[in-house]
């Protein structure tokens, strides 16, 4: 029988058994956001959810549903709102709305959502929360983690390391080699590399990082996941010993 780790699929008995053994909650921070022409709009959530499922099966704990709302840079031009890759995707020109993006909320609302989620998780019996996914949301969570940890009474973590230059992290670029490789591993049926420009001199819109047409592969994605599952398992087991 396949091990059940998704919060939404557990019966009360299964929930009690899992949380008693490992009181860790995993919160995927996703978006509905442009990730190039070759990746699905839900790429952030698909990666973080998929990674957390593998981590929970190795380390224990329970994976929450994906939070698709999140923070990002915002600009208003001629009365119209632009955010995230609408801005970053066009470095040498004015922002343009990219198809499909529907996730942006103010930092204050994101903070309120996180505080509410953490209160509920604490009440349910969790002691550690790992949140990871969409870059700006993860960075914001990480920046608030000390305050939120003190307020919630739980240990809060993300998956990022201090140095991600080796390309073996989880969601360390935007729709480039790292994220494309992770989706190739977790959801190969959703990757459509043929949608990217064939001309290597034409850079894909909304792709930040190493060229996925050259550097991305399912093998690379699998290696990154395995490395980070082992790393996070060690970190979390040590954290559990201290609570």
C-alpha cells in the first residue's frame, strides 16, 4: 500500500499516528504564475509539493495543501498592476502582463495568512513547520521566521541553503535549469520544451537562470531531490531531538 502523507487524505486515525511519530508539517508555497512557455503555471506548487511528499515519506510528517497566494514585487504603470515576472521578465523594457499569473497578495495579507495557518498547526499538535516554494514567498517566510517562531511556539524552516550555486537545490531559479529539471522529474508529462525558441540567441521570456534548453534534465532533477531529501532529513531529525 502506498504511504499516505497528504493532510487532506488522512483519516483521523492516520493523522494521530503520523503526528505522534513525527510532528512536522510541510507547507508548499506555490503560485499560479508564468514559468516560461514550457512549464505549467502551477510549477512552484508542483515542485514544493512533490519534494515535500518525498521528504515526508523519508523523514515522516504531513504535507499540507499548497498555498497558491503569495508575495512578490509589484509596480503600477499607467494605473495597471504588474507583479513578479511581468517586471523581471522584461529587464530592458516596460512591464508587460504575462498570461496566467494570478497569485499576488500584499505582504500584510500574506503575514495574516501565515499567522493563521501556524496557529491552526500548533493547535493540531505540530512542533516544526517547513515552508518552501515560490521564491519571494519563501524569502518572506524566512525573513519573518524568528518572529513567527516566537509567536507560534514552533520551529520554522525552509529548504534553501546559504550557497545554492551548485544547482542542486530546490527551486533556486525561475523556470530555468533547476526548476525545469525538477518538473521533468516530478511531472514529465507537463513539460513542453518544444515551446521554447529553437534559436539559442533568443532568450525565453520569463526564464531566469541557466538555459533550460541546454542544462535541464530529469537526471539533474532527481539528483537534486535526493541530495536535499537526505540533507533535510538529517536537519529535521536533529531538530526533533531538541523539541
